[in-house]
């Protein structure tokens, strides 16, 4: 008689266990944290040389303008090419650290400070080609080090005068895109060329970049004041905008947003702070000159061109000129300059088509950025140019430089803090849309272009939560 109650109690006790089996997960862990390192068959000397090569390649890419996600994936790929499969990479705005963990041995860790340089697409392509050759096992460590030495120490692609001509072309084409004529384009180009030369001199004297930005903004605004004082028939506001847009940190804003989206908050925060610092330098330069102009009864005005002020064909050619000139200023080879010009025209045409459907500036810019990011991933491997070139150069005509200038002008000159902040918020929205669009386009294009591997997926997972 007593056995039956015990069997019933045992059956009741098994019910929670059955219920748990019904709801318990059986898939892999949501995030494999702290996995045990694998044993290494590589001696310390070879491991140090391979780790140093991966670190140098990553630092060189970061210095010439590559994003943190691409740098991290490339470092992991290069290290794995020599058997270092248990590496951890940490990228910040000014340094890169690589650590190789191995079982029953002291981890190898190396760090290198990154000296920020200007965008250099030819050098970036050379570094990328080297990293690809290393990843396929075509080079030993010493040969790879020698090739990297030749790439990073090679002379610039163009003379300084050619690079200056590129930046002048950006300003001149931008003046046309904003509704100016040949006079505004010529004066804007000459002013930007002068700013470029002055900033080179100041840079050689190791003047902090904040003061270089202030000097460049003051020079651009001063030229406009002199035009007003001389009663020259030129829309001085377009000259100021064309000269200052080259200085504005709109592109850095896009880079900061892209790093944040890709899961690199430290690097993104550093880039964003640099944006604020450089923009503050521009504000100081503008405010100083405008105060002098106001005392001399020479007030400047801001021309707000309407979307239909420039014919479509002229705007298309100007956008191609801006993108191509930007690529030339960033030392891209002639074939890459042509591709950049096509990307700029494509971006403007896409933005115009999206705007014609009734979308706002941020949405239209984001759609164009998606197209550029996709095309960059699909086409550039065949054409031997960095994917970054298509995305960055293509979005330059869409950067919110004039909007940033209008916001600064409203705050500094008109004392319209509310209107100025509204303009700056709109510019930030466009910058975020461009960054998000480029990132999404690259994500969509990598499988088509066969550039997605396990290292790229590993880096991209930093910004997502798996389940």
C-alpha cells in the first residue's frame, strides 16, 4: 500500500525535469567568452616577427585613413596567415595593440602608436595588396617586412603642387555646386590653394591642428572681407563656404559614426572629440575676422541656394569634379581618380532621384551612401583600388559642409543660437545617414564581392548581439 504513493511522488518529481528539457536551449553559447588558448607550434622568434608584421600593417592602414573594423580584420587575417590564430586586437584612435595567447606559455603582446597621416589611397592599396598576399601564404615574414618598408617609405604619388591643385579643385567645384559662377569658383580655388600652402608651413613648424584650422578659416574669411572692401562683384559667402568646407571635419564625423556603428566606441569617441576640436578652431578663425569686418561696416551674408538653382547637368559635373579632385588631393592614381569622379556623379544622381521622390536630405544621402558602399565592395577588387576610395570620395559632394558653416555663421554673426543649433543637428543627421549607408552598403556588397571571410565576420559581430 505504501509503494503507490512513493511512485506517484517520483512521477510528480520528474515533471519539473521534463518541463526544463522542453524549454532548455541546445544551440551553441550566445557568446563564447574566455575560451582556452590552443597550443602553439611556433618558436618565439618567428612569432615575434609575425606579430610585429601584423601590427605594422594595422598601424599603417590606420594612419592612412582606414576604418577600425577593416584594420582589425586585416590584422587578424595577417596573423592567421603565419599560424597566429589566437590573437586579440585593440584599436584606438592613436594606437593599436595585438596580443597572441597560447597555452602553457606567456602571451606575446605588442603595441604601436599610430602617427595620424593624411588619406593616401595609393599607399593604402599597396598595404592592402601586401596583406592579401600574406593571408594566402605567398610571402615569408622577412620578405613581407621588406615589401612593407618599401610601401610605407615610398615617395608621394604626386608633387605637392599637384596635391594642392586637387584641393583647389574641390573648392572650385563646390562653389559651382552651390550656385556660383566662374568667378566664385576661381577665387575659391585660389583661396583654398593659399590655405593649403599656409597650413603646410604651419604643420612643418609643429603648430597644433586646432590653430592651423583657425588660421585657415581666418584666411578664407579674410579673403571674402577683402572682396567686399574692394567692391568686387563676387558672392563672397560662396568663397568663404568653398574655402572652409575643405577644412570642415564633416568627413571625420562620418568616420566617427561608422566606427560607432561597427562596434568601436573608443575610436568613435576620439574621432568625435577631434571633430569638435577642429570645428572649434574654425569657429575661432571665423569669429575673429567677422568681428573685424563688423567693426569696419563690412557685414558678410550667407547665400542659401535653393535645390533648383543649379541645372542638373552642371551639378552632376561639379559633383564629379569634387570627388575626383578629392581623390587627387589624397594621392590616388589616375585610374582611381576617374573612378572617384564616377562615384561622385553617381552619388549626386542617386541623391537627386531620392529627393525627387520626396525624401529628406538625410534619407536621400543615406540611400546614395548605400549605393556607394555596395559598388565599392563589388567593383574595387577587380579594378585594384581600395573600397574606401569609392565610398569616401563619392560622399564628399554630399557632406554637410555648407550646413555646418551656416550653423556656425548663425551662432557667431547673427547670434541665432537656436537656428544655428538646428542647422548643426541637421548636419549631424546627414553625417550619420552617410555613415550608416556606407556601412550597410559594404555589408550587402561583401558576399557579392567575395570579400567576407571569418575574420571580417568576427569583427562585424562586435556590433551585434547573437542569440
